[in-house]
């Protein structure tokens, strides 16, 4: 599964990860592979969501598999 593109500007997007991050998640965020969003999910529809690198538009897609794959790939590159 591939990540979507931004519906606003067609830019590259990163998966947004909510919750208490692990050390590997911190490292993935520092490397620009994911966005850490904190522990509070303000909208259930945005729990598995994306953020555009260019315009910072935040959006969700119905394809949870692409989001999960992107998060797992980013974190596994920095240990678990």
C-alpha cells in the first residue's frame, strides 16, 4: 500500500501517530518519517491520519492499511 498524496496541494504526506511514543517513534519523528501528535485524539475519524509536509494539511483516509504500513515501516527502521 502506498501513502496518499495531500488533497490540498498534492504534496508528500507523513503518517500522524497519537499516543505515548516509544524511543523508536521519537527517532522516526526526528528523522522526518512520522508526525507525533500527542495523547489526545480530538476526532475519532482522524485517529489514523496524515499530515502534508508542504502545507501541513491534516486529513484521514478510509485506507487504514496504508497508514498502518507507513507507521510500522518508519518505526521498524529505528528499532522497536
